[in-house]
């Protein structure tokens, strides 16, 4: 039985919302967020040795779940990182995490690290990968971003060379992107454009980039050094369905400055219009007609396509 004091403390914790904490999928089971703790010897922490995915669910539909799981396994394959679960188990774990947290609209972070090793780099010392999944309420970008359009600047840090750390791998080593983000903030703009070592446009710190010129919809090809975004793929399909001439092409900042419209795509940001780049006004300096049309079409597919799951949650113990 609880004493009056422990009962009072328990009550205070409920009032503060502490007992309503998140459930995290951590190494095969759902645990309270406080119990989801990674060792200081985990190579994900020591060396950024690991892979991750960011996924979204809309109205109890996980958008492009199998595409995200495939990309996770492909990144891990190139790193020779063995994920101790099958793709089916991983998909089930994502759904269970959403259900355990009773989330219908969520941002899901899936992380696989090399696991616990010693202080050396050798990944062979890490016997089992650490796997965790966090599902939380989606923190939406401010509405005005979509209404006024973002400002961008090209930054001095160049995108990782594909023969060094290929941007097609979604690894835990995001310092290239973080340095670019710092430079964008220092320049007083919302987001950074990274060029590659040859001066061609690659992408932003967490989004792919597109421009519209007449009926053409253009985005850089993966070999210039980009993450092959899943939203990017979806938008290329939507563009083709809308009758645009969609193509992957190498291009320079000049092509962006002189485009009719520019927008970014990503799981978290969805489609976000661009108003200015390096102080040049893009098009009319506000979200363009094609961008707005694609934003609407994208919103429609997120309400219709995806892996459906049921709520309210049934916890693993069945209580
Ligand atoms: C560097 C980078 N580029 C592009 C994207 C957009 O990819 P996706 O549409 O799959 O979220 C992301 C986000 O995952 C990213 O981190």
C-alpha cells in the first residue's frame, strides 16, 4: 500500500505528466523513455557509426514505410552493419511503437547503431547492433514558412564527396549537414544549400531541392551527392502526373536564381517553398503556382497511401 507521502508524490507526478512518458522500442521491447539508455561505449555515440530513418504517419497511416525500411537496410548493408531484425520485424516494431504511444500523427525516428565495443574504431568488436525507435508528436514547421517561403544561402562547407562519405547513406554522421546549418544560421537565413566539390547544387541540410522553369521540374541526380529522398521520389511522380517534364540534372546556383520557383522536400518539412536564395528573389518571391499545386497533391496522397494501424494502443502486456 502507498503511504500518504508516496501517494502524494505519485499524484504530483501525474499532474506534471511524468507518468505519461513515451514508450520507446529499445533492443526488442517497449520500455519507458527513462529506461531507453545507450552505453557510453556504443559506437553510434563514440563514432557516429550507425544508420537512421525519419518516417511520418498521417491519420494512422505510415507514409512509405517499406521504402524507409529498405533505405535503412541498404545504408546498413554498405556499412556492413548487421541489423538484428528482419524488415518485417522492423515494420511491426514501428507500428507497435506508434500504438503504444497512441499516436495517429507522428514523427518516427528509427536508429540502428553499431552497438557496444571498445574505445578503438574496429566495428568487429561490437557484437550486437543497438536498435531503437522513437515515435513522438510531430513538431510541425511554423505555418509562415509555407506562406512566405524560406530564405536560403549557399554555404562554404561542401557536401561530402560520394567517395568519402556517400550522402546516399543515411548515417548517424551528420556533421557535414550540421556545419552547413551553422553557416546558414550565421548568415541569417533559414536553410543552407550545399554545393559539391565541382560547384553543382546538391541539397539542403535535411531536404532535397527542386526548381521549376516553365513546364520543367528539375532536381539533382543522386551521383552529385544527395540523399535519395523518399519525398523527392513521391514529388517526382506527382510532377509527372501533373504533366510536368520531370528530370534529374546537374545544375548551378545560376539555374536556381533564374528559376520560376524553387522548393525543398523532406519527410519532416514535406514541400516547402523558397522565396530568396543568396539575396536573389526567386520568381515572384512567394510560393509559386506549381509549388502550391504539388503541396496540395502531396497532402492528398498522405491521407490515402500508407501502412494502416489501429488505435487505441494495446500495450505489450495486454493491459
Ligand atoms: C540530407 C537529407 N537530404 C534529404 C532528405 C529528405 O529525404 P526524405 O524525403 O526521405 O525524408 C533528408 C531527410 O531525411 C536528409 O537528411
